[in-house]
């Protein structure tokens, strides 16, 4: 079960972080345009972050309810989203992306608002198209913010617990048994404290290794 939870943790972390980074960058680019009432949309962006993770997960659990959920009502089908191994992890991933993508979007939006305008103006004078300006000017300048957001979200998702605990509790059939959930069940449900402590230490070591890797990448990018 531990080996299985480790594989699920790495897969879930990779899928969640990749989705949050892609959607966060797209949202940041949309909100970086100076249009009337854009501040309203920027303020609305943080609403999912303001909701307590457990409360947000319980709201989504009601939306995904097989009998009375809004999703099944729209689809006209009765799908047990959180009760089937094939859909449970995808449902947890959806809730996580909804709640944490604004965090990435805010970091990248702050980075976009602080970028110097001179490189973009020079590229425009040289005849660069907007896709070329984004690829060769904006993205390299935004790289430190991307790396910081990637580091923070990877660490947070690697130890994800709240949403999974509220939505599935690690089930069904251990389909959402991530490492943090395995550690909780081993320590405080089965009272196998030695196994829980060992899993906790391994989670700490892997988190530290990931942090060191990202820090080394950031320093190498910043080196002259």
C-alpha cells in the first residue's frame, strides 16, 4: 500500500501542478490587460483561495453527489464520481485545481505587472509578433516567478491532505491514497505509529530533496 500511495502521490502532484501552472499563466495573461473594471475580475480571482479547503471540498462533494449533485443533473446521468476508482482521483484533481490555480495566477500576475516594458518595446520595433514576444521576451523575464510558483505548488501538492480527506478519505479501493493520507491512516486510525513515523520521515526527505533541486535551478538561472 505504501508503494502504491507513493506512485499515486507523484502522479497526482505532477498532474495538479502542471494544470495549475498552465491555467495560472493563462489567467494571469488575461488579467494583465488594462481594461475597465478589470480590478473586479482580479479581486474575484482570490475567492476560491479565501474558502477553507475543507469547506470548499464539502461543497464540491455536494455538487458531485450521485443523486442530487449539479453535475449529474446537467449530464442527465447518475455517475458516482467519488465512488469509482476511475473517476475519484480525477474529481479530487478538479477540486484541487479549482482552489489553487488562483494562487499561481496571482504570483504570475504580480510578475507580469513588474516586468520592464523596454524589452517588449524593442522587440515590437524589430518586428516581432505577439507569439514571438511572449516566447522570447516575456517567458524568459517571467522565469523566476514561474520557478517560485512551481516550487511552492509542488511542495504543497506533494503533501496534499485536506481535499482528499474530505472527499474520499483515500478510497475507493485506495485509488486516492496519497502519501499524506497513508501516513494519517497508519498513525491515527490503525495506531501503527512506527509505520506512520517512517512514512512521515520519507515524505520529509523527499520534500527536502525537491526543495534543494528547485533552489539549485533558481540559483543557476540567476547566476551571471
